[in-house]
C-alpha cells in the first residue's frame, strides 16, 4: 500500500471511529467501508493494462440501502468491467457520520472521485459554494439527460448555468408508515389530519401502548419536525420559511412547533439510541403503530420481505395529502478527482435508465428519470410515482433541499436543546437566530 494512501485511510478510519464514539450510536452494524481494500489500484485488467478504479462515497451500508447501491454497481460491472468500484460508504442514516468524514477529506484536499449529495442547497450552498465539484454540462449534452430529468430538479442542481450533479432518484419524506393490524385491532382509521393523528395515538395509549409513534436518533426528530411543520403550515407556509416570505417569528411557526412538541409526547423514550431502521422495526413488531420516515423505509421493509398493506401500510403524513416533500440523491464529480475518467463512467451509469431501474425498485425510491419502467416497481413506489406527478412539490430540510449545511446545522443544534428542555418559545427564538445567522 502506498504511504500517502495508507495515511489517508488511517485518517478516515480515525475520523470515523471518533465520530461513532462521539455519537455513541449503534447504527447499521453492516460493513462500513470497502476503502480498506487497496488491492484494486494494482489489479491488472484482462488486456494487461493496470486496472482503473473509481472511489464512490455514500452512506448506503445496510438496512435496505446497500442493496440498492449494489444493484447499480452490478450494472456498472457490466458496462465498465475494466474499472474496479471502490465502495467507500460510511454507515449512519441520513449521512450524519458520512458527511462529517467527507467534510474532513475535502478539507484535507483528498476527495473521493464521486460522492452522494442531495439536490438543492446541500449541493449548491455547500459543495458548489466551496468550489469542490465540477460542472457536468458536457455529460448532460452527451447523454441527452435534459430530455429525461424532471424540470423541477434541474434548477436545484444548477448554478450560474452550470449543472453540478447526476440525480439517481426522488425520495418522499412525508410518509406515515403504519401497522395495519394494530390499527384494525383498535378500530382506528388511517388518520388524515393532525387532530385525527393525535386522537388515534390517545386511543392507543389508553389501550396500553406506551409509544404509538416510533422515532430514532436526532436526525429522525428533525425529519419528524419538517413533516409536522409542513402539515401545520401548508406548502406555502413551509416553502415561505426558506424563500424569506414567511417569518420564523410568526404565530404559524409557534403553532407548528407546538404541534411538533405534542407529537413528541407519543414517542418512545429510547429514541436517541435507535437508528431509523430500529424505529421502523418497532412498527413491524406492533410495539408502535406509526413511524414518520422517508420512503427508504420501503426498501428496508422489502429487504425484510414484508408484505405491503399487510405487514405495513402507508399514507401521507396526516394533513399533507396532495403535498410531496421531496429530496433527491445525486452523485457529483470531485474537482481534481483522482480517477476522473472512471468517475465519469460511473456517473453515466448513475444517470442511465438501466442504472436507475436497477437501483430504485430496491432502494425504495422512484427514478429521477421520467422514463423508468413502471413494471419493475412495487405497489408503494407506483403510488409515489403517481403522487410525484400530481402533487404540489416542496423540499426537505433534513435531506438537503431547502437549506445549506451551515443553516441546517444551526437548526439541528437548536433541535438538540429542544429535545432536552421542551421549551417551545426558546426553540422558536433559536430558529429565528439561525435564520438571521445563515439564511
Ligand atoms: C437520506 C438519503 C436517503 C437515505 C436516508 C436514510 O438522506 O437521501 O437515500 O439513505 O438518508 O439513510
């Protein structure tokens, strides 16, 4: 192993262990990174040339997430058999750990060739702002992607006429996952409004269920917050918070935060120790009736061979019917990528119909491309495709669409304090300050 590479790997491993130690979480115990295997760089291709490699960084390591990535890697192995895929995925839902590792690598001028980034402000307000990724207009021209990628998405991955990433999917954040048996046994209809939702959970608690709403570690609380705020404030109210037309100081924000505080009263006491998969499992096991999570939960349930509408059900988060709170995973090309040509080959697969139709049916997302083969997708994903086509689309905070990293991290800090003290007025004041500091 070359010395510089060894030092880099050591730095990554140390950074990762520091982060996991600091988080104290037991998330995704699945293999975290294939980066430790350095044999790829020296392997010979069948024609005798040195084998090329591409290092791809993500946080898809298990619990329904790795399977999707693996399916796309399989396609890559057929289109580019001479390029070794170096999987540098780092475990942890929503990229909480991975993005910290990535940030330290970028700071050390040691980028992976390509990494997972969310369309929206995470991309534009973070990586583009820091001049860390290359524009990909040449690839869009060559591959004709402007004809197949949704018009709503292109502005979110563009800046100054340049397009900066290749979206592989569309995920929906505002999904309520249910245990149909628990609901039926308690005579509860799937709630359509926040009031119905709270009433249903009162009924369940009265029947002896401690925590009708399953939740996990802090980012899943942020995820819950954004969906409850959308429910409480509506699409214009939510989107207005990010374009400056709605004040963080307003009464409607106060009401939304009170709704969120009420939702938290139904949550499991051990939330901070659980991954999103653990929280989803509580619903499958009937320990909870509901979980609010993005539709990667469908990929998790699929991997567990759960039957849709029998073992689990779904609906828009109460009060958000007709609204699609979206996010999109996309892959970027690092500036000064160590293996630029190989990275471009990977991006071509990420943007291809074949790649997307292999990845998404397993991942629990719908293709970013508009020409996906519906015959390959399960019942939930078909409903998501229909909703994506007809609903009002708004962006996710937790998953990078509406705020850049610095704003989001201010909000996250405020959330951390709120989860301890439950003080709505102080929380709102901190959110106002976060907007002033970063908005
Ligand atoms: C999101 C990401 C999804 C899924 C989820 C849970 O941020 O966009 O693809 O991985 O985190 O880890």
